[in-house]
């Protein structure tokens, strides 16, 4: 199951699990659409491709909570 990290690692923008607009690599490094575009869809941590992260329905958050640990590197 995806961790659904709550923010962009590059700029700190909130990325709610139920909303579109997050991009992840195979290690789940997470970036907003603007940062993914600026990075040419390549993860700066591992060099992997950044892909659209699927959204998680809000109704499932209680049973399968999204991640809460923020990873903004500033």
C-alpha cells in the first residue's frame, strides 16, 4: 500500500491523499506537479521517473490512513 506522503519534498506544498497533483517515484519520493515539471519528471534522490500518484478516497482514510511524516527538505 502506498504511504501517501503529505507534502512535496522540494517546496513543502501540501499534497492531500484524496487530491490529484502529486507525483512519486518507485521509492515514493513525493513532489507536487510544479516541482515534478521543474525536475523534468526525474526524482532528484534516485533518478527514477516521477509518475502521477493515485488519489485515495477520503472514505478509506480511517481504515488506511495516509502518511503524516513531512519530508520537505527545504
